[in-house]
C-alpha cells in the first residue's frame, strides 16, 4: 500500500517546466523543513510544462511525516484533474426516494516512486491551487508510455520487506526524538535537529514563506468519495458520516467501551492501576493501527497487501499486550463483571485480523 498524505499537507509546489524532470517541495504539519522532490518523468498533460502551487486550508496532524527529506525516484500519475464521483444526496432526503444523479469533480493526485520510501501519494479534492502558464505541452501517449515504464520497474514490497522498512522507520523516529531532546532549549533547535537527521542542505532547511492568498487564484475542489462497489466489505459510513473499514469501526467501539466502563467506575483516579491503564492504552493503540492498515481500502483500487499484512502484524502486538495484561487485572478483581466479556471480544478481534491477513496473502499469490 502506498504512503498516502492529505490532511497533514500544509502547502507545496510541483514544477515540471523542464521536460523529463519534476522538482518540488512539500511542507507537512509538524515538520518545518519541506520534503524535496527530484523525480524523473513528466506530469499528465494538464500539469506538464507548468508549475503547480497547492495549499491545504485546514492542515492537521495524524499522518506519518517520517519521509526522507530528499525524495528521488520516478514520477507516477501526477495531475490536478483526476475525476472523482461525489455523493449527491441531500441530508433531508426522505427514505425511499431515488438518489439524485451523481456529481463529478476534480482532485489533485500526485504519485511518485521514491528510492527510499516506495510509493507515495498526495491526494485531495480540498486543496486550493494556482497554476502557471504552460512552457511546453505533452501528448497523452508520451505520458502513458512513461507511466508504464515506471510501473514495470517498481515491484511492490512483500510483507517481510515492509516489516523491515517499518523497523527502519522506528529507528529514524527514535533518532528524531533523541535529537529533539538534545536541542530542546536551543534557539536554533529546528535547524540543528534537521542537520542531525540529515534532512537536506542549508538551502533545503529554509522555513516556508507565507502563502500569498491575494495572488493565488484559489480554486476549491469537491471531496473524494469511496468506491460504492466495495461498500460493506472494504468500508462503511458511520452515523457521523465518516468512512472506515468495518473492522476499524468494531475495534474503535470496543476500545471506547473499555475506556468508558473503567472511567465510570472511577478507576482512572490519582491512584490508577498501571495494569489497567496498559490494557486501555493497548486496546486504543490496536484500534488506531487497524485504522491505519485498512481505512484507505475505501479509495484504493490496487491495495498493497504486503503493507497491510505488515501493519496488521503490528496491530496484533498491541492486542496481545491487552490480552496478556487482562490476566493480571483478573487476579486483582478490578473489573470482575466485564473481564470475560472483554476477553471474548479481544480473542474474536484477533481471529478477525488473522482471517484478513490470510485473505490478503491469497491476494498476493
């Protein structure tokens, strides 16, 4: 599965005014220095020969930003006019009445294959855009041929290669945390941390300049919509309108139920029990990992099953922590009324995850 970025994007720029070469910078929430793009290839005809500036009106944390600062590799599908189908159902529509005709909109889709991070995708229909004039034009056939070459030379990683990659990412995160602690009180902390991590040259470490809204020529696009053909299997819509995998919804409901029950009993006071706290945190982390592994299936036409298997293995680690500590909690008789119910659901969730992993492995063969 690709590394997907959308809500953590602050702003960025992609420049394909030199034929056969794409350069750019992307600023991410929680990271002052941009990632730098140096890619071989061309954008789709709408962006080929142009420079694109884009901004996220509402950037937020929540996505991994542990990308190498220098992103070198091949361009994939890069366009600002990817067609997406939008739901066109008014909230007040009476039940039984037919839905209105679907509405189509444009979305930004920037894909590249990095030599260090694999397939990376920026995709959103909410970005505000500004586009330069075309310095040159590209024929559709040229782009299709280039895309085919990239796909042929970029095989997907298997689950074990993804596990290795994730372990390397863990090490980078640990180094980053140590660097932050080391320079926490230094006035030039961010630049020193970036240098310690090897995130580019002095020129790359310049802070982003303010977005010039007056000259940006803002254009707003409609939101992405999940694939209706996979509803109920790969995704479902919750009561508040959010899109999640069905197993994500189940895991979140269980995690929330555990927390609410313990909190109602006053077990999270100043005299909180460490084992109980570990169980609650483990179920919460398990729920978050499940979401990270499965929620993008609603939009992904070609899932990277090796990535999802590796991510589900990580989720199982938190689940096993919760199961193990539950035995200690049972001996302390902290939640005797619910202990068996919680245990049954934890094992049921484990079986559901293992079944998905088996299904994904069959898809890889």
